[in-house]
């Protein structure tokens, strides 16, 4: 009997496993094991067992019956991955040319990789007793701050879930234990109450512009369109989102809203909860504890959550009642994953909307040039908000200050900026000084022998941080104590060159003694609950001046803030990356938009050594269109995206020669196949912009085509050969549609 006859009629499951092999694995389905695509299963893999997801059911295995191993267990999960999610994962596998099992593993919560059913157990809930309702929260002494806070919240809501208690304080458990012991609270589990929608606090009224935009989208909620909501900073794009989400939820459907940064999620969650109190809102981002993240994922996947707020990974969340997708700050590079599966959450959101025939809204004050070009070509529908939502708010005036004569640290603050700061301090208004570089100084320098503080593992300098007296690499995390003398010549006169947010903070404190200053960057917000506390202090008026990086550039509405000072933005003007000017303009427009968002006039002072640069001229005129059209014309003439499509092959090894040899062989393989003559250009291998990082040398090879289809055909034939070309100690990865070269 032939092998084909032996296996005929045998039902098999093709399973995606989290291994770096680009294939599905075939397993025999035994009688009594009903299985379908989307099920999680436990299967044998070598000498161990593994958990995977069934992608297909078939009947023609690639091996004989004797070699085909049986599927061990179908995990009894609460939810099975729906066909649209499986289709999305298959697309990611094909388009980004990443192993299918690792694609599936990326999309699932960490708990899904273990051989334990995913079940949505009812969490314990805390309820006030009659004793607490009679006594009230004031029964607790003032020093028991957390007990009083928990009691008030219990009385307001009627019950408290663990997630809500954790939001009040990470130290809620001891205080809750005391309330339980005193008999003021009881704990029990009960099934969730039916969801209520449309019975909450009325939404704030929309301006005529907002209402016109919301009405256009609302009239097409039952069909796919990509809407580009282009609104100036402070125009109230979030209000438009909330009205649309409320309409979708009231119609019995779910909404997914993606934001670029984790630190934007809590304040957005508070706003959505207060606006839509009848809706069940969950968040999904990497900052959540694993159990809470898994529970939120299950609530969304089972249809019990109405609104999902999340960062880029939330784009893979199963949503059986999906009715609307929103991508806020769609231009933000954070939506592009930079490791493993290098996907674009914005692009996948558009694909999901198309496959489910629902609208997707891309919102930004500075749309990506790809989205802007798509709107110009008619592929997206563009809606504009040209006025600020607050009736008395106007766009800030932008003053460009020439600082070409400045040289030393004492010149960090120009005279016009000092005067403007003094005026705001006298009026009790807030100011923001923006410098997108953390630390005290980018490098420590010896003037005797020209030694600089270099990282031993990266082709980068160690940045001086004076807050904890450390030299730290911002690429690999290596750190050391600053030397008392030059390691080369022994000179004790070491100079910090350049400036970061810590040096800017010191300069401001020296210029304005007694100032109430708050520095907001990755260093000062490292602790989990640091940023929420800072945000409260800003809103309560306990801060006069903010010093910060791009963390403060977007998504924040500080009504007392009337002045923005921008210090040293010029470095990006002469960066090698062709996208650098686009990123710089977006950052500056966003941070400038923090000023004058209420009824107080705003002002922006930009210090530069290139006062006549067209980018700054467009910024002063608040003209995104002028910048975008000029930059798109440059891209058209030079053949860069969006008028071309790119893929970047990266290699890393302990020797640069090994990287270049692998990339050279990859280029040769493309040439041997004649692919370069089929509308695809394969460029020469070159060292990366940062040629050494984390102890490994890095190089890259760019592939480009004017046709996306031609590029994908080339990659489909080329990528399988790369594994055979790579030496054992060369790591390689492929980045389709890269954002950084």
C-alpha cells in the first residue's frame, strides 16, 4: 500500500507553535477529540509538550501514518479564536514574513502559552455593609487616608472590583483587610450585572465642526471607510471619538481605541468611564499585571466588554461585536513594533476594519505622510477640525529666537524665554520647557586629551546623569560611576558637553530660585505610579514650570499652561534618516499645542540656530499642509515612501565582517535569481546608523520597489533562502515598511 493510501481519510490538525520555524505542524486527531480552527491545543514536540493554536483542519499530512503523532488535548477555553483573527494572523505571517507560530504567540496573552484553560472566573467583589452605610467614610480617622478613600469609593459605586481598588492605590490590600476585619465590608463573588448603555451622563455638546465630522462618520457606521480626522491640537478629536463610541455601544456593538503610549491610557480610561458610565471599559497594554491583562482580553473576546482601550498589541484582540476602530495619534512611530514581529498596528487596524466592514478613524494633528497622501489620492476620507474646541481658545503665537551667538551652558535659556517665563510666574500661569534629551549632558569630555565617555557595548556615548551620579547608555542600559579623573591622561578637569533635561532643570532653578518645577521624562517617571501623581499636581496648580521630553508632547490638556519653550531642536534637521524632519515637525506641533488650550492666550518660543528653515516657518504659520506638501514633493523626486515600498534586512553578530558577509550573500542570492530586474532594487550592505549595540555589530541591506506587489513577490521567494545563508552566529531579521533606516 502506498503512503498516500495509508494516510487517506485521516483527519489532521495543522497547529501553529511558538518556535522559530516557518511552518505549521501536523497532528493526528483521535476519535473523541472534536477540534476546530482557533482552538488551543496541547501537542507533543520532541521530548516535551507544547501549546499551540489550530490554524487548519486537513486530511493530507506530509508524513506517513506511523510518523504522525496524536494531538494530546483540546484546552477547554472560554473563547475560540474567530476566523477574522485567524485571517489577520495569516496576513501578518505572509506580509511581514515572520514565522507563523511566533505571529500567533505575539497576538495572544502570555497565559495562553500555558497548558491551562482560559476561563473567565468571577473576581471577588467588595460590598459595603449596613454598618459602613450608617457610619460613612468619616468614621475613619483622617490619618487613615487609604481606608477613607476605599470607603468613599465603596459607598459611591456600591461595589468594588480588584482592578478598581488597585487603581486607587497599589497598597489597597492591607487597608481593605482592616475594613473586612472591622465588619464594614464584605467580600463575595457574583456574576456581573447586565450591561447598561445609553443611560449615563450626557456627553458634552460638540462644536459645529466636531458635529459635522461626527455626523459624516455616523452616517456610515454600517460600512467600511478609513476616515482621517485631521484636527489641530486642542480641536477636540477625543470628543468626536467619544460621541462615535457612545453611538456604537448604544447600538450593541464594541469599539476598539488604540493609543500610542501607556502613560496616555489611564487618563483616557478615566475620561471614557466618566462619559460612558453604562459601558464596560477594559484596557490592554504591557503595563498591566498578567492576570488582569488576561481577564481584560477574555472580557473583550467573549463580548462582555463594550470598549477596549489599548496600545499597539490590542489590535489583535478578538471582538465578536466589533463596530468601530479608532487610532489616536495615528502618525506616532510607537504603533510600529520594532522587535520580533515588526507589524504596524495602524495598518492592521485598517485591515481589520475592512475585513469586518466597519469604519476606522485615524486621528492626528500631524498625520503621517502616508495617510496624508492616501487622503489626497481619495483612498481615505479626510475630515478637518480647524478651530480649538474651547470657545475662547486660539492657537498660540510662535516666536522663533535666533541663538547662533550662544555657546555655553549659561546660554541655555535665551533672554526672550527668560522674560516670558518671568511673566508667567508673575501671573500664576504654567510653562513647559521642552528638550527631547534626558540626562544632564550627552557626553563627558576631557579637554586635555579629547577622551569622551564611550559605552563599551555600543557605538554611543555614556550620558551623564547627575541625579544619581551615573554615566548611563540609553541604548543598552550599561552604567558606571563618573570618573574623578580622565582614564587616559589623569586630567581632573572633565567637562559635561551638551545638555539634557537635568541640566535644563538646574539652569531654571538657578535663574528662578524657589520655582515649583517638575521634570517629566523616562527617569523621573520610572516608578509605576509616579506619572499619575505628577499629572494630579499639574492639574491642581502645584507646579509652575514643567521640564520634559516628548512624554509631554501629546495627549495632555493643562488649562493653566500658556507658555511653551522649545530648546535645541536642531539636531534632527541634519539627521541621515529621511523621516527625521517629519518626526521633528510632528513633535514640535504637538508640544506647541499644549499652550493656550483654555481661555488664556498661548505663546511658543523656539530657540534655533536655523531661524529661516522652512520647517520652522511652517510651524510658526501652524501650516501642516504647507510642510506636508513640500515634503511629499521631496519624497516624490527622491523616490522615498510613500512613493516607494521598502524592506530592510538587518544582521547582527560579534564581528561586523560576518554581518556584511551574510548581507552580501543575500544580495548575491537576489541577483542570481534575477529579482533585481523585476522592479525591485537591492542596495549594497552598509553598517547600521548605530553600528554596534549591546555588544553586537549591526549592518543592513535595503530592498525597495515602486510596487508593493512586486516587493512582496520578491520577499516571498527570497526570504526562505536567507536561513540557509546565515552563519550560525549571525542573527537576522526582516522589517517590512521600516520606519527607521
